[in-house]
């Protein structure tokens, strides 16, 4: 951190807040300050991310805060959107190809039905996730206009 809080808020308090070491009054103070100080809000988020990273080396699914990390330029926004579209097309193509291969194969009806069900479910799940991400990417740039 090279920048510091414009209102000279004690960073130790922010860190203590994260660890749950503060008294109720101090905790309240941090919460109120963080609400309208972008610097300390960022500091809190950064400390939390660091804390989470050191606490667990296992894979942690990205939470909403990380998904919210918006691309900085129109170009990266565009490429992210294109990435999701391509991913979506790829998933659909693989699913369709796989199902077609299976359908023309000499596998028994039961196997075909089982694989069809599983593949279709997987494809639908991936497509729904992709669509969600796409919708989020489209609305993101307008969500924090007041910054
Ligand atoms: Zn502050």
C-alpha cells in the first residue's frame, strides 16, 4: 500500500476488524468508516483476500467480490465477453458432437440414454453459468458509476 487513508484512519483497526479482535464500539467505528471511505474499503478487501490466501492453500471458488473485478478497458471487456461466447459455443459444439457420436455408435439403448442425460445436464449447467457470466459482464460497467 503506497496510498494511505485520506482521513488518516488507523489501518491496525481495519486489520483488527477483520480478525474480530475489536470491541463492539471500535468495530462499529470501522464499519461506518469503511462504508464511505473507498481507500479503507479496498484495504479491508485486500487484507481479507490475503488472509484467505494464507489460511488455505486448497482451491477456493472465487466469490462475488472477485467476479466483480471489472476489466479496466473496453477492449478487455470485449475480449472477456467474446471469451464467454466462444466458451459457450465450444461447450455446445462438444456436447452436440459427443451426443451425435454416441447416437451413431453401436452402444445399447440404456447406455445411450444414460450418457445423453448426463451430457445434456452438464451442457445445460455450463450454458447457464456462461449466460449468467455474460449477463454480469454486460451490466458490470454501469453498476458503480458513482466511483
Ligand atoms: Zn479510510
